[in-house]
C-alpha cells in the first residue's frame, strides 16, 4: 500500500486493532469504554492524568480507520518518547510473537 504522505510508515496498514489493544494492555493502559464514535474504543492509563486518552479503531480500512490508526500510533509514540516506526516494529513483533506462541489467531 502506498500512502499519500511519505513520512507515514506504510507498515501502519498492517497493524490490527487487536494487536494495538494487546500492546496497550501489556503497557498498563485500560479500556474505559466506547468513544462517542462507535468505531473507536477509548484507552487510558489509570491514575495518570498526564497520559493522553487514546482511541483505538475497531476496524482499519483505507478510509477513516487507517487515519485513526495513524493518529493513534503517533500519539502513543509521542507519549512513549519513541519514533512511530519503532513503535510499529514493537507492535508488529509482539503480534508475530503471540502468533508463534499460539496466543492469537492468524487471520
């Protein structure tokens, strides 16, 4: 997939919502419920008012879902003090590791 902005890592289109959710939970984030948009789920860090509220898309497509994933990865990378590409690597490697361990189904 080619994205219009060359600064956006095209691997972002490979990230599945369930992979980001697992990554967030493993890093102390909690699902706090749906957003006002039914296609987004809110995550927060308990007892940390400085942490941003993150919105995980329920579906990633070539439209708004992909844009929401791009924004989510950017927001989370900024919060963690990482480059977005490094965060993508972490999320994608975590999913690959979970698939190898049989803890997540391969689509």
